[in-house]
C-alpha cells in the first residue's frame, strides 16, 4: 500500500512542477482531482479517496514549504493513521 501512495505522491510532484513551469500556475488539492480520475483502477490496495487525500496532503505540504517541487518519497516511507486520518511520514 505504501508503494502505491508513494507513486501517487511522486506523480503529484511531477505534475505540479510541470504545471508551474509550463503555465505558471500552482495547483491546489482540488486541481489534482481532474488528473487522477480513474487512477484507482490501476492500484490494488488504495482507492480513489486515498488518492485524493494524498494529492490534497501533497498540495498543502508544498504550499507550506513554498517550493515548486518537494522531495520524492522512497519505499521506506509509510502511512500512519494518527487521530483517524491517513498522513505520510518517513520511517524513524
């Protein structure tokens, strides 16, 4: 499951960078939904809600970091569920 979430995170990272370079526009979490429609069919363990939450989480982290592109997640990243919500964190 973590590998699939990492793939979504990295896709959002590349898409966001490309959108800023080509159109000069920052994407919000809502903007990613048009680009991730139907992606849940390609994954075995995550659904559309997890994909959307990952995209929204990416957008909020990128906005708070004020960077065009964030670092890519590797296989050692994992999902944790604090307070009933999924969030991405690195293994510690």
